[in-house]
């Protein structure tokens, strides 16, 4: 929107939308005006499948603090999964 | 101002018009009932999309006596809820300027061709719609008035130009054919007060008729009653300035 800050990450996975689970192709991450959260700008993530049209979307809007916490939490969970021996070789962080 | 014993009627509905390159695009068209003649307005929706605020704004302008059309600039992206479409547009970096200008010019021609038209057509936009209003009025001859509400990226650095937005609207200032009213918030980050001043300087340099208002205590989107940006006093004053400007220029 008005910041024009939006990056699109190709991803694979599934997301649960209005009509159930569907395959995901991209995570569109933006910092811009939210639709829902009562704030001027938020960190927005749209998990989408463009092949299925604009409604194939799982959306979240986060405060900056929440977004940073999410990033750190994701990293912590992946680190614990790796140290616990749960990740395949090709999933481990390169040393 | 209407009186409480005046008759008022309105029709508001979705129509399909030939847009840029003849592509059929949907638009929301609201007009006062009666033979007129009425002045007309094209409303250009903001980046969040062709949404309920713009349906309401279209009816608001019709209530004030304007044949009013709000084209769906995101028509070619597909369909979904307005939020889904806004999110899709966000990911795509908006729509191409050439396409938007074509759709807006088509909307202007639609209005001017109506039997109830008085021949005068203005253009209004908020946010990216304000930017599009400035751009379309400068590139598509025929508009009689422009209302730019906090249009960001009228002034654009070279690093901000994109394939969709390859030229800064300010570069077309010499071609602006009509008066422009600008409504801005002093706390806005796009456009900043500095960028608004640059736009104003360009208008002055090219001898254009303009009237810019910078509202203290307001930022981006301060007309939006459904957002934290809403500023009641500034919004009421801004709307009053819009009605006065349009009455003067579209009569």
C-alpha cells in the first residue's frame, strides 16, 4: 500500500483458509496499512496460492514487536529441532 | 445545502464500462435521480482496494449532486473480497500507470456521455488514488478539477520508480489542465510535508491554479472513520473544502 514495502517469498506448504487446507506457493510479507489491526502500519503476512485466485489467502497482521518475536520464535524452534536430531541433512543450517 | 422538505433520490449500482484498451471493467456508479444537468466525479480508490469506504464515498458524492463513478482498478487481477484484492495488489506493486490512466479516462468519458451530465467532470482520489488523480488529469485531457487527498509518490525518487510506476506524476505538472485541491496531513510519511511542498512548487512554477491544505495533527488517511488515522475535526473541514472547490469549478 502506501509504503510499497512488500517482499514475496516462494514457499511450499499448506495453509488453512476459509474452505480448508490448500497448498501454499508464496508468503507475501509487507509493512504497510493493515485491514484489521487498529494501527497505522503493521507487519502483514499473506500466505497465498496465486494459482487458485486472490481468495486463496491466509492473512495475519502483526505489530512490529509481535513480528520480531515471531521471527525469533521460529528460529528458536528450528534450532531446537536441529539440535534434537529431528531435521534431515538437507534441512540443517549449513555450518 | 438541501432542505429537509426537498425530494432526494439516488440510484447506485455496479456497471461495466469499457476501460483501458476496451477491457470491460466494473465500476460503482451512483447518480442523483432527475434530469439534472449534474456535474460529475470520478473517484479513484485507494491502494487497499475498491472497498466499502469507496462505495460509501460514491454515494456521498451523489448525495451532494454529482454523477459519480468509482472504477475497479483491480478488475484484471481477478475477484475476491475487497481485502483479498487489496492484498493481491499490494503483492503486485499496484497496477500499471498506463492502465490506470486508461481506466480513469474511460470513466470520465462515461460520465460526460450521460444524458444528465452538465459536461463538467472532476476526479478525486485518496492515497494511491490521489496519485492516480494527479496523473490521470495530467495525461488524459478533459478533467475540470482534481482533488488529491494525501496522494503519496506524486514526487518519486529514481529508486522508487517501478515497471508499474515508471514516471513520477510531478513530471507531468506542465500538462495539468485544471485547478487542483490538495488535502494533506502534516504527520504523513507518504507524502511528507516536504514532498507536498515540492509538488506545490512545481504547480507554482508552471502557473497552475492550486489550493493545498496541510492539516496539523493528522496523518495519512485521516478521512477514514474506520481506521486509527481518523481525525474528526480535520476530516470535516477537509470535506467542506472539497465541496466548496467542486462547486466553484464544476458548475
